[in-house]
């Protein structure tokens, strides 16, 4: 996606509004679930913008605050009142930061909400924010960071690592795979090396990204490498990519989610599924040259991929569950296992009597897929 550097309010594209709705839906679930377990929660918006668009009063900061307030009100009714929820909004333009402060002030928020708008870049401000919240009673609270830059640069992998190394922390990143691909393919690659090293946290991209490949292939390579880098971090076992497209159907960017917990990815998929299927987005993986749309009714293709990758040996149910979460649009492997079972491709070691219907996880010792 071409770099866009606004200096004033602008119209939000349909994919932008869909992205905000995904954030709103997910954060309601995040605040509601974690609010029952933790007295303190943190939301960080790394590129917050002015708080509204010319054609919409919605924005990621307001979506975060309103979803948090809805979750907060439910917790209060359940007599589980949170201690403090922290919201950090970052924008490098003082004009946008001032506008956001004005928009936030238009609503009365619970006194437990601690809002802070900071002027500066994500790179500059994140360390100070993390230092501050690490000093809170009980240490680093569960934190969700929405990192949505304008363009390919500005999000060093070291900063993403600093967030994800803490327990119960998650990120949703706008990965401009097209813009990163153009940095790789540029004739003046020497001046882009520093940017690419920062994006991937090292120079491993030199051996993994082909500057002469077609752009669609190069974008897939960028996404595959970035997901691999995320999964290389301790305890980050769950990542998922979601393609956001223009009205013309061309790739704008990928939303990449990373979490240490399976439930985080399950709930993110719920949020993504709930957003209007308008065609402004699609499920996407890093299979070169393939465009996989969201299709929750036909498990055949992902089932065959699961068979190819996990077939031939006995495995725990969790292996198939993790595959479904990380590599398919499904939240669990059951429809894919049922498809393979109907084709005589499954063997199951049961704990006790075999189940006559479905694949109850608690009753399965191991599963073998037979190619």
C-alpha cells in the first residue's frame, strides 16, 4: 500500500472502518474476560491519529475506550469493579494528539480509566510507557497493543519483542507487506537495509525475500517471514494474518495478531468473523500465489493441508487445534477432522469408550491422519 501521511482529517476507507470494528469487538471480549482476573489492564495505541474521520466518528482510540466502558459496566453489574485500566495513545503530530484529547474529553469515562495522550513516535514513546507500567503494583499487567503505522516503517521488531515477552500481552499489527516488499525490490536497496533490519529484527530477510519475485509472491514471503519471527519469540505460539483489501480487491496490508494464549486467537477470530462480510477483507495465509477467502462452511482445502502437514504419526489433539488456529480460518479442527474421517483418513486412540459423534477433546488420547 502506498505510504499515506495525512496532515489533516481524512475520509476513512471501508477497510479502515472494518479494522476499527474488529478492534472494538475484540477489545470488548479482552477487557471483559481479563477484567475478571486482573485488577489492572493496559491498552496501547501506537499510531492513534486525531480521534475521528471526516466520514466517521469512530477511530481506534474511541473504539478501545467505548468497548472498555461496555465491558467495565458489565463487570460492575457483576460486582467485580476493576482497580485501574490504562490507555496510552501515541501520535507524532501534536495537532492530532490535541484533537484526540478533545475527542476523548467529549465523553465522561469511569474514574478507573487512566487516559494519556503522548506526542511523539511509537519508537520514542514505547520504552517510557513500558517502564511506567512495569512499576505498577504486581508488575506488568495484561497489555494489548494496537500498532497501526502509516506505511512500512516505524515499528522496530525490538519494540514488538519488548511487549510480547511479558505474560498475557498481545499485539495487533498493521503489516504493510506490500510496502515492505517495495523496500526489498527497490533499486536503491542499500538505503533500505536499515529499515528492513529494524522491521525483522535482523538481516535474515536477505536470504528469505526475493527482490526479483512478482510483488504478490514477495508480499507472501514478507508475511511468512514476519510470522516466523513472531513465533520465534518465547511463548508466542499463536499468530494469524488477515488481509485487508481495497475496493478494487488489491492487497492494502495484513493485520497480524500475536498472542501467547490460544483463547486470544480464538476470540480474535470471533471478532473477525462478526464483522460484515463486505469483501473489504479476506482470510489470508502466506501460501504463495493463493488467495484464501473466509469460508467457514467448506473444510476440504484446509483439511487436506492439515493432512499433508500433520499426517503419518500419532499426535495429541492440541497439535491439530494449534494448526487450525494458526493456519486456517477455523477456531478448532473438528470440521476438518470430520471431513477426513468421512474419507477414512483418521485413526483415534480414545480414553475410554469411543465417541459416537464428534471429537470431544477430553476423551481423545491421540489422533493419526493417514495420507
